[in-house]
C-alpha cells in the first residue's frame, strides 16, 4: 500500500476517534431464545473478494474471522445484480420483477402496495417486539422509505461514521432483541474509476461527490508512474478477461453501449488500466473490511456473540475486468455471485464452507431471519430458511436450481450448468458448463451435444416464470 493510500485509508477509518474506545470486554451473555440480528451489507462485492476464498490480492481479516466463526455459502447469488432490485429483495423476500423492477431507474414506478410495506423486514420484526434500526445506504423503491418499512434510521452515513454509530448502538443496554442493519457503501466507489476515465478522455473533470473523490484519491499516486506501479503492485488480468466469441449480442447493446463510459472502457482500456482497476477494487474492499471489523469487535466486547446472529452479504458483485467489463448488471458470475456468511457463537458450527447448496440472498435471507426470531414469514414467498443448513442439521431436500433476474435477461443456475436468456439480439441464449468453464468463455447453446441440457434449462425457466408470475420475462420467454 502506498503512502497516499495509507493516508486515505486512515482518514476513512477514523482511527483518531479515541472517544469511541470500548470498555473492557463484557462477560459473554447466555444465548437468548430470540437472538439479536446484525445484518451487514456491502455494495458491489463479488463472492471472491475475501482472502478466505483464496484471493491472494487483498486481505480481509474481519470477514475472514467472521467466516471462520460460522458458515460461508459458496453458491450464493443475488436476485438481481443491481442495487435497488437486489435491496428490494432483501427486505421483502420477493423477486424484483414482482413489482415491475428490473433496474435502478424503475424505483419510482415500482408497484409497491400497502401489503408489501406492512410485510417488509422492519415491520415484521418491529411488530414482533424487536428494536429495528437501519444505518447506511438504503436505495429502495420510492414508496419504501425506512419509516414505511419499519426501521428507525441510525445514520445516513455509509462509511467510517456508520461503523462509529453501530459501535455506540451495540454498547448500549437493550431491553429487547434488536435487528440492526449496517449497510456500507464500499467497495462501490470503484464505479467511479471507469466513469471518470471516460470523462477525462472528453476533457471533463471528475464527478464531484464523495464516492468519486475517494476513488480519485486512491489513484493519485499510481497514476504518476502507471506502468511501473502496475507491474509492481497490481493483480494480473484474469483468465477470462477476453470477450467470449459467442457472447449474447444483448450484453453489448443493452448493458454496455447504453452507457457511454462502459463502451469506451471495453473498447479502449489497455491492460494496465484493467489491472489498476483490480488493484483499486481490492483496496476499497479492504477499507470496508476495517469498518466491519470494528462492528464485529463491538459485538464481541459487548458480550453479544452468543445472543446475536450475524449475517454478511453484498447486493451484487463487480465484473472485476472479466470479459473486459467493470460495474455490474449482467448475469456473468462476477456480477451475480455474492458473498454470504452466517455466524452465531455456540449455535452455528464454526469454519464451515458450503459448496453444494444453491442460495439466493434476496429470497432466502428474510425467511432465515424470521425463522431465527420465531416470526411467521409472509405467505407466498419462494425463498427458504437457511437456518437448518447453517446449524448443520440434516434436511430432506433442497432446490436443484436457482433463478436470477437482470434488466434484460434471466438466468438459471443448476448444479453444473448455467443458462441465460436475454430479451433481444442475436444469440439470445447462453449455456455454460461451469465445471469445465468457470470463466464463462464458451457458449454451448448452439452445440448439438448439449441440446438436451439446453431444453432442460429452458423448461426450468419457463416453469419458474409461470410459477412466480414474472410479468417481465413472460413477454420474451422462449
């Protein structure tokens, strides 16, 4: 880490906040029947962005410690690899298409009913006697403000001060169990590297918000001697950096070319810039890991580990230079597969990595939290509680496939294969053997030897769309 990076790192973390020093560790409290719940969310962190996953290019000691204390789900996916749709699913347990949402811009016209508001996460837990508190990034449909869905706002800050506020909240005495949501912004600041690179190419200044300034500040020193810095410090390009030969045309038309900066980057960035992007993404992830570490320390020092279920996930990933892409939105693994960890001392076995079960953080987390708290979840949800899996209990069966939505497509993930259907363009279908081709470079949809597999996945998607009443995909389903 460079000197400039360290200075930015320390400013963001706020290590000088001596006033927030914690008292000596409290005695561990006896686990209670109705646990406290700490729900930690990051923004744009793909599943491989933790050192406990074997990624050698960053260090995430806080998340590694959390994973070591509980269960990490390797096959966990978002409901939609964009912020607002994914976060809608978090708090409702419903697919975003249920209210007509496919991308962030749909938030104003989402069909949010009073029933959806009443059945949202905060209201469910508040009505069950929980103290419900939300800090950080929200980004929900317009009619789903925190008050409407049952939360008291802890702070609107999404960075170090959010960690401060969570620490103070956890230090306080609590007369009833709490549900605390800590929603951090990073590593989302990486978005502004591509946006500002395009603006620089047009002679325009960078965006002026704090997210952009954080990203720009991180890149000041590397840019002084780019080639030398990249060779010394930056991760190599991934094996799937290239654009697949049979990539669905819709990805270019509706995901890349719709945003000028995305088209510019995919066509124009040299390898050094892609590698620098990967480096910056790692550093921003390390920053949020420090904030999370302070919150986890507060749980420990308040003696709440045995009485608190801790859940960590992210709303979606970042392409991280795979297929010459950054940002999110498509159905590639880097955007769609997310980290998911559950931990509760004495209840969830430590150090478990689940590599088998297909999990949706959008559909499954609300039923899981309700199960842990003894709350009846809303009817008609398609998710399942992860509690039996997390606690190491045997279950009779689990889903054999999982569906992910995006603005112009749908994805079906089975044990070995992944099928994507896009709404327009040439090569609308994409079939990948993830065992043989984890980088998704070979589209098997037109391969005769995989015709039966293709038909099977088509049928799975058709059944899901009919079962859920998906009003968007129903119009372009095969």
